[in-house]
C-alpha cells in the first residue's frame, strides 16, 4: 500500500467530522427579550374547552370576505358577510390555487372568524354538544376556517380528501381528525381546518399529532429539530418567566408563538 494513503485517509475522516461539527454546532446566537403576553399571542395557541382565548390573542386583521374575495378566487362564498383574518385568507388562497392544479376546485366556505358575541349566540342556539362557549372556539382566534364542498359532504368529497392529504403543505391542519377524539375532546370535523404555519403543520402531519400532542411533546422534550424542504428548523419550548430571553440566530428568520398556557415556542430557521 502506498504511504500517502496513511495521510489521506485520516484527512478525509477529519474533514468529515469537521463538516458535521460546523453544520450542527451552535451557530452564533443573540438573545431576544420576550414579553410576558407573548404566551397568549401567535399561531400555535391552544384554544379548547379547557383553554380560552385571552384579550391579547384576538386577531387584528379581520376583514369582510366579500371585499377580499379576489384573494381566493377558487372559493365559492355563499355569504359575503363572513369575516376572516386577512393572513388566513391569503394562505387559504395559495392552498386552493394548488388544489385547482389537481382539478379539485369545488370549495365553499361556511365560517371563518367569529367574534365572542357571535360565538355566545351560537353556543346558546346549538348547545354544548355542538358548539363551544365564547372564547373557547378556534374561530374566535381567526386561525380556523370551515370549508365545504359543493360536491357533497367533506368526508367523501374530493375537496375533503385533497385537504386531508395536502393542507399541511400550506400551514394548515385538519384540527379534529377521526381517531383523535380522546385527545381533542371534539368529534371528527372533516371541514374544520386550522392554520398553525409552516413547519409546524409538516411536523404534525409527519408525526400524526394533533395540536395538543405536538405542544405536549415540546413541553416535555423542549426541542424538536427537523429538515423540511431543504430547510433546517429548530423548534424550542420555553417556560415563560419574568425577563425571559431566548437565543436566535442573527439574520436568520425566526418566529415566536405562545401556547396559550404557560410558555412560548421559538422556531428558528438554520
Ligand atoms: Zn369550525
């Protein structure tokens, strides 16, 4: 064997580990101060029978759907007075445009944002079996939408099937799946989609988690690392304390959301 091999071989090994080290080592971080009320703001808020929305969690980008219909031209709007978050509508529009490419385009919208008074009225009319009290519905957050199909019921229509398989790619999740009633406390709702943003929707889809399970995982394990569509994400949970500071990577995108319980989730793109 040639002598040079004894030099080259260790060099290759060292280079490999050096690359891995640089790739995965802690990139330089700066500390970011997080306000206490961040716990109650953001796209990962858990709102349920047990956790109600806080004043800080109320959306501030609600518009009349009739005025902004052009943002989701694929959507049939039976009631133009439906109110919706502009951000949600924009993401919904992007998703439905993709569905149309797959020739699935008979979508209709039944409900999006509801204010607390409307929710209270609904609860009074429908009762606790079919509605949630004011402040306990995701519709009060402005992050959920009830989508229907003009081709029949969502559990069998192509629109329902398509969304169940693809919504995660656009930041949405089927919030109350069939086999998760014990976890969510809500029966299967093939029409109710919740916006949680990317990459959270991708993680929940991959792990087959509903929001309750995802947040429980983060609280227990503190961190989840993943690579989605070539981008590395680091998702870290922090218990809220006075004067909380969280590390982020300078000049890299980051997102912060509360869990509406006791902490915040910091998502850093590597
Ligand atoms: Zn709903």
